[in-house]
């Protein structure tokens, strides 16, 4: 009897699985629901082309936080012999945030590569989607291998902790075991899985129709993690494993691959979370008053008790910088970045992993963007001169990334296949043009983004950065056309700047208040 009951249960389970498989097969055959593929085959003017699937990232996020690809791109299914097809993989840096997508480094590459190698026709296909990490890019790399790529570029690593499947993510969490994550990603390709998610989201909205869901953003981050935590080291292991898998896919298909080291704002972005928030205001006040010796003494005493305190390292870096001790300042700012307990900036370890995987993999080039940014920064310390907030480059920063990549390629055997090279132009030759009013609006958006950073207490560094941006607005507004100025005022741009003044430390306000009052009277 027991054997018979066991056999019946087994048959029932198999029948249920068979039914699910049948339903899934029908949904797939009928192409019902969103496609999990990065590109879809279509026909335009009698030619078969691949077009970007804007909804490809639906499966990586829970329903309220879904991201769409902002890029509408297409390329021929049959590549012409003279075409060099380049895919760029990454997240919001590739989208250009907080600038227009035309300012992102893949768009600079699309101008620079033809200028450097005029004998070839280059297709630079930007696959950037905000918040993605290397788990997602492994999937994309497998698909891209089918599109006859001549080069794949990766700029990735800042979203490993908070991006999909990350150890601190608010989206889809199944632990930090890479095998379980890969299994979940396989399930998420299922159309049944998608419709079950839609049903759950509908029932939740029906049961609680007035409940507001937090919009996508860094403010969703709540869980802290430090360099000594197990999840931190496991995230680094997953990052390495994902890069190695991408390199293996490239090697199997003989696709040249370029990894880029990562850059972040060291000098002007205060850590978001620290182990000793209460220790730093007094030390910062002493520094601001010029009592550097006492401030340093207190900082070093506090660090003996809290050696992993990111805030103290940042404050100490600030003291060294003000005294002109730039080597010590850079080391302290770097430690502050690496010990931030909300690690939105990739730590030093991640660039080490990128270098190691590139060195140990065949056909992988390494572009030292970090070194290029350090060389182009005052005193070799990357700050707001090249980074808009915490990790996203300025417009010139994107140009610098692209130029460094072209120079890296030029020094590799790959460029020998593209014909004779020509000298590159300067920044102004490639800089994208967009209306001055758009730049002004985007600067307001950047201020709002910075204001919403998940600090427990807004630090002095945030006030200084907001003051810089308000000063830039004050300088830019008189140069707008009269119709543009009226539009800026009508849409509340000046009211917004006045509100931003209230976010500044009291000492930073008076000169900007006077300047804004003068601008208001003229406008």
C-alpha cells in the first residue's frame, strides 16, 4: 500500500509538472508576455534588424521598481563586412545620468572610433540599463554572442551590493548564494512566473489600493554592510565569478572583451553610513574653525576605537587635503569610500578583481579609467571636477572614459585589424550639444538627487556640493534666452533654488542668497 501511495503521489507530481510545462510551452509558442531577450528580430523596409527590447529588465526587479531601457537602438541582422560591431554593457553610467544619454561615453565612442579608424564603419550599441549588475550582464553576454560582435566593453561594478540579487537589495533577495541566484534567474524567464507576479501585484493593489509604493531610488537602501561582514566577501566572490563567466563566454565565441576599472568621487562625497556618526560633527567643527591640530588629534584618537569608521577617515582626509598633504588625503578618502556601510561606490577590491580577471583571461583587455581620472584630477584625487555626485561622470568625465578606451584599443593587437589610425580630436570636437535650458534643468535634478541621498544627518560635504551647484545656476541663468528664463520661472525653477538654499549650512548661505536675489530682480 505504501509503495502504491508513493507511486500515485509521484505520478501526481509529474502530471502537475507536465501541465505547467505544457502551459509554459503554449505561452512561449504564442509569444504571450514580455520577452526576456535583450533584442528582438524585426523587419524594417524589407531588411531584418534587431531592435532593443525596452522591457528586457522586467524580470530583474519586483513589480513596483521595474526599469525600462531608455535606449531605442537597432542593427542589421546580417552584418556587412566593413562593419565593426561594438556592444557596451553596464548600468546608469552608460545611460549618462544625470546628463542626457548623448553625453554618455558610448556615444563619444561612436564618434571617436570612426574618426580614429576611418576605413571602417563602427556600430556602437549601448546596452546600459540603470541599476543592473553583473548577474544581469552574464545573461546579456550570452545573447550578445549570437550577434556577431567584434568587441564587448564592460563598465560595471557599482551595483553589486544593491542591484538585483545583491546582498543589500530591496528588490529580489534569495540570499547571496550564486547557484540559487542563477536558478531564480532561470525561473524568471518563465512566462508563468511573470503572470504569477502580475497577479500578486494586482491582488496587492486591490487589497491595499491607497498604499503608496516607494519609487525607485537609492533611498530604498536600508541594510548596511561592512568589509568584515560575510555578505561583503561573498559579494566580491560573486563579482569575480560573474566576470570570469563573461570572459569565458567571450573566449568560447572568440569575442574580444574590454574591462574598465571603475571611478568614484573620493574627495567630495561623504560616506553615507558609518559606525561612528556621533564622533565627527565636533571634529568637523574644529576643522572648519582652523584648529587642525586638535581636530586631527581627536580624529586619530577616535580611529583607535573605531578603525573602520568611514566618517572619521573622510574627515581626516579633509584635514590632510586642506593642509596640502595630498598623498595622505587620497589614502584617507579611499579608506572612507571602502568602509562606507552603504556601498554604492565600488570598493578598491573590485578594481583589483577586474585587473586580476583581465590578466588571467585570454582575449580580455583592461582599460585603466581609474588611473586616467586620477591623472586628470587636481592633486590626483578624484572629486566633483569629474564626478557629478558619487559615481556618475561629468560630461567631460564621459569624454575622458571614451578617450582612454580608444587609446587602450589603439595599443592592442585588435586595432591592427581596423586599418591605419588617425589622431583624435579634443573635447570640443566630440562634446554633445543640447539646449542651455536643459543643462540648467538637469542641474536642478542633480541637486534634488543629492538632497535625497540616504544620510542620517546631511554632512558638510553635501552642503558644499549643493552650494557649488547653486552657484553654477546663478552663473548660467543670465545667459538663457528671455523665453527660456520665463519658462524656468514659470515651472518653479527659482522657487526650487530658494528651497535648496535652506539645505545649506548657515555659513554657506549668505553670498548665494544675495546672488540669487540679484538674479531674481533681473529675471
